[in-house]
């Protein structure tokens, strides 16, 4: 193509003419500089907002060289603090020789905040060597091993260290552990805790032990702990040499030459029976069986004694170290003991061994023996008897049933809280109370009837005196009769109602801690408790039994079958001015009541049941009819 043609093809510019109804283009163009400026402005606003809302947090950490990383949000680290918005964050701190720390914390709304932190040191390691080796290593009171060893791990700080080895002093010290995973070393030389002892003996070649541990034979140089020990030197045929010795550490103790003495002879003595007393050369040495030492190469007189046996004597001569076994059968000196018992089939036990039944004669050594007589259902009895050679003895025993023994154990005499003496009675046989219709002076209520007392009882031996009753009722007065006083201290108390007498019994029961027999309401006796064990008045039957019943039958009168009475305070001629009717030809010299116990007691040991003053009884005075053939029981 030529230039001419090129020129012709050029497009000539023409004036632009927009078409009617066509769209218009915008003149706005988004330039890069504008975008950058806007972003910078926005970032500036965000930074400004962060700076205005962030709080200053100072992280103080030990060690200061630790590396700190914060997680959980935007943080800015400045020279000595961090800018952090409020909220929860996590801190991670690390440092060589310390345990890693990972800890959460919260930033509050306070402008300035401090977060102090300390990293924990890693444990340390302690390498211990000792001289001697194989010593026990103790740390803080606990054994951790045997040297040499490395104690690991050990927490940083001070620790109590102990090194222990036999025959050495204990080493104690404090060791400071640096920690930080560092290794430390320690070498300990223990101080010896022994010295040397030199031993020699005549004769030589004797065995040496210290605290029962063999060390060798004399002459000998050996170690001895400074705490000391029992040194023994033993040679056959000679007495052992024993002595407690001590030596300072590191020193040598030369013991003077030891001269051994010839050994004793040994007697091993037994006897049949055992328990024999043994004397050697007249000196008491004990009882068989026994092992004794005696001087060797000397003659000794041996004697054995046992009660009931013949003395056994013999002589012995023993070589050094020789043992003589002495066995002796003792010859008994015997006597006969015949046991008679009721029941006759009771068994006989001697020294705890059953030997047969009663009625036999037992041959026993002449020494004290315990003999028990037994039978089932009966209470055993024991006797201690010493047989006499060539002389038989007899033991007579009556066994009691358990019930009989119980009654026999009850005290026969007691004293009341009122200082009265009471006797125990246990009537067995029936008796008759009342009087025959043909008997002069019989009253309508004295009907003959059979009586049986079923319960044992205690009965005072004397009437209650004025002095005794006034301890219960201080203001009481027994008054007088026609000018003759009845109120002397030892006279029997009178002018007393049945209610007062029963109340006095209850007072005694209270004093003695017994259950009251009489029931009281508002100071008045209203009934009785027959199961009570307290004091009471005797029943009429008990009174009559005590006054009239004898082993041979009933007495007509309290004093006997004759009249007038022979003893007692009755209406005698001395009372003629006091009462109208008296007993002729009888004088007791007491116009009124006599002091209690002024006359002899009756056959049961009771005073004044007849005469002196009347006694209250527990039951009432009346007439009863009984058509049965059985005895009334009281």
C-alpha cells in the first residue's frame, strides 16, 4: 500500500451529535487515592475507639525473663504494660528452669490494673555419695535409698538430711536445693563410732563374744562400739567371764589379763512328789524341780524336805562343769483320815481329786490336806486336816441342801436402826392356840385351833423402851400410875395406840432402807403390804409361839404350868397400892413397870413376854369359827 492510498483511508473527525432519546453517561469516577484515604480514616477511627476503650494492664512476673503470650483478643504491648479491652483472656508464660504457666484472667473496667504472677521452679536433683558406701539416706524423716544415689525430684528449698550406717555416728545436716532442674552433688564422710579393745585370758583360746556375737578367741584385738557392750569370755570347764565395757571412738582399751575360774558343778534336782525344799550344806536353795550350781571339787551335803515325808539326805562331789541329775522319790509319813458324811453317799475330794465316797479311811502324808465333801443338790463343805502318823482321825460332816444352806446363812441376830436386838426364828411344827372349854377363866374367843407358822421372822428380844420410842416421837410421855412413874428411859413405852406402834415400825423401816410394811395415808395406817420386808408388829400366833411353844409342847402359862409365877413382873403384893387384885405370896419388887430385861429371858431368849406391860400384835382381836380339819396358816 502506498502512502497515497494510506492518506486516503484516514478517518476524518466529524462533530458528534447525540441521538434523540439516547442515555447519558455519569461523570463520577472512583479513584484509588480516594479509596485509600477512606480506609485510612476508618482504621484511624477504629484505633481511636480501641485506645479510648482499652485498659492498661501491667503484667508483673517472676522471673522477669519469662516470655509472656496473651490470647483472647487484641492487645498492644507497650514498654511496661499492655493495652487490653475489658474481657476474659488467657496468659501463657514460659521460662527455662520453671514450670510453664497457663492462667486465665479478666480485665475489668478499671483504667489501670496489675496482674502479679510467679512461675514455680522445677525440682532439683541431689547426687549423694558417702564414705562408707551403703549408708541409709533419709530426707525429711523418710528413708529414700542407699548411697551412692541421686535423690530426685527434690522441691526447691531447705531439706533435713540424715545419713545412717552401722557402727558410725549419724550425720545430720540441712541442704538447700536450688531447683530449676539443676543437678547438685554432695559427699559425706561418716565419723566412726567405735574403738579397739585388747583381750587376753589364762588359760588362752577362750571364745569371745560381744553382745552374744562371736568375735574370735583370746588373745584378741577387736572393735567395740562407743555405746559399749557386754563382753563375754567362755572356755569349757571354766566359769564364764562377763563385763560391760566402753571405749572412746578411735582409742584402744587394753583390758588386764583375765584369769578364768574353774566352772561350778551343776545339780538338776527333781522329786516325787515335787515341791520338796532343798538345802545344800544347810543353806536353803529352793524347791524341786530346780537347777543349782555348787563349787566344784568340794563335797556337799544335800537334803530334801517335804511336809508329810521323811527327810532325804545324800552327799555329792562334782568336777568342774560336771552336771548331776538328782531324782529322788520321797517316802511318805502317812496317817489315816476317815470321812463320815450325811448323806452317806457324798463323794470325797482330796486336793481337788475325787478319792471315793464317805465312810472310807484315806491314808495320806502327814501334812495339811484340803478335803472337800460334795453331793449334787447339796452345798459342799471343806475341811483342812493334817494326818498324824500311826493315828487315825475322823471327820464328820452333815451336808445342807441349797435351801438349808441359804437359811443357815441368814444372820441369827440383827440390830434395828432403833438399836434393838432381834433374833431369827423359823418355826417348823404345828401347835395349838386357845383354851379348852373346861379350863377355868377361858374366854369366848379362845377357841382351840391348830396353827402352823409358814414364814420365818425376826422378833425383838425386849420391849421398846421410852428412850427408844422418843427418838421417833420426842414429845411422847408414858405418864404414871397412882404416882408411880412409867416414863423412865429404860421402862417399856406405854400409853401407845396401835396406830402409833405401827407408825414406829414404818419409821424403823425408813431408817433401815426397807420397804414399808404398813400403808400410810395422811399420817394414818390404812393397810399393809404382806410382801414387804420392813418392820412390823408380830402376829398373835407368832407371839404365842414365842411365849408358850417349847420342844416338849405348849406351856399352860407363859412362865410354865404352875401358879403362881416364879419370875417376872406381875401383879404382885408390891403393887397392892396401885391395883386392886394381886397375886398372893408373890413379890417382884416392882409396883409399876420394870426396866426391860430385868428378869431372866424365856426358853427362846425373849424377855418380858409375860408380865410387865402388854404388847400390841399385828392382827385384830376377834372370834372366828373354823370347821375344817386343816391348820390355820399364819
